[in-house]
C-alpha cells in the first residue's frame, strides 16, 4: 500500500538529555523529517527560522529555561576580513577548493577520524564508523555539495587537507559540518574554510553564510562571532549581533513544554537524532 506524506511537516520534540555545551543544563530539540518534492523549500523556509539540517532531519534547540544557542549567519556582502583573517587567507593561498557530489570516500573518512581523535575524542561522534560517516555525507534530499580542500602543490601530491559538507539554500550557503587534518592545524583550516565560504557566497551573489549555533563565552561555539557583520535568530527574528549589547538578550528563558508522558512500559522514549546534531563543529 502506498502512503503519501502529509502536506504539512510534522514536528516532534526529543526527551531531555544532558546539554553538551552548558554545564548543568538539559537540552531538547524540535525536529521534523525532510522528504518528498518540497524538501528544498522546507529546508529554505526553516533555515530562515533558525533550523539546521542533519541528514534528512531539520532541528533546532527547544530547551526549557534556556535559549543560549542562537543560530548565526554572516552578512557576506558587507564582510571585510580582519588583519588576522587576511593572514589566514594569505598562508593558505596554495590550497584549492574542489566541488564534489555528496559521496563519501575512504580518504575523507580517514581525515574525519583523525580530526575527531584530535578535537572531539570524548564527543558523541567519536565512535562513528564508515557507514555512519557515509550516511552523514550522502543522506540528503536538498542541494548539498562536498567541498574538498587540497594542496595545489606537486610535492604534496594533491593531499586532502580539509572537507566541508555544505548546503545551498535560497539566500545563502550553510556549512553543515567541516573537518580537517589535525597535522596541519597551524594553517587554521577551520577558519580558512569559513573565509573561503564567505568568498564563494559572494561569488554566487548570495546574502548569507549560515554557521550554525553560536553560544557566547563558549570556547568551542563562540568563535562564530568573529565573522562580522553577523545576525543571530532570537525571539523569532534575525537581529544584528553586537556583542556588547548581547546582555539585553534574555537567554535564561526558554520554551515551556509539557512533560513527556511515559509509555505503556513505564520507560520514557528518547528519540535519537543523527550524532552530529550534538557535537561542536
């Protein structure tokens, strides 16, 4: 029997789990599935409301008494690199960007595992195997591209240094997940990929680069505010990010959700989302 998907997206909420970003906090996520012919439009629409994609799921934090995770986007047409950012671009002028279809390779997976071991050894993604990695890259039904960054040098023989999984939306680029070879950490490859995506978005005449969730004063999530001018999605609207004024944001309030009911076995069901919805990027 053939079942047609509902015309409007169905939203669900995960049960509370330990927050990976703020000590003593619990997190919940609001999410919906991406499927059918309207996936591109749904991804575009919900990106404008602070959602992120993880495989064929769109999600956003929906935490009780906390709204510290703010979706951030860079206004690329007004962006001017700082002195330190210009240095990053200069020292990586021998790196070339290659556009690939979203198909996982052994070479990418090798760099990915080295990155997790060096950067997120105890994170939720550290035990991902090749099949899970392939799902992360390949399970998409929107406009997704893999950008490989390689040394444009005969001596290095086209060595793969970094990879970014990127979605193209109606108004911008969204960096879904990026990783790099930690042996080349001195090249600031994470920063370089962001700067290169800003350049690419400008070339494509797009307005924004979506960097995911920003958390002020968080070592692993706060760096996104270094790319200015930027906007954050707060209280159902995009607001210019001016850090000295961020105190006016009431981040200690959240959504009051009804308690999740226990099922018939007396055990609360926790809905599992793909692993990389929880790890800092």
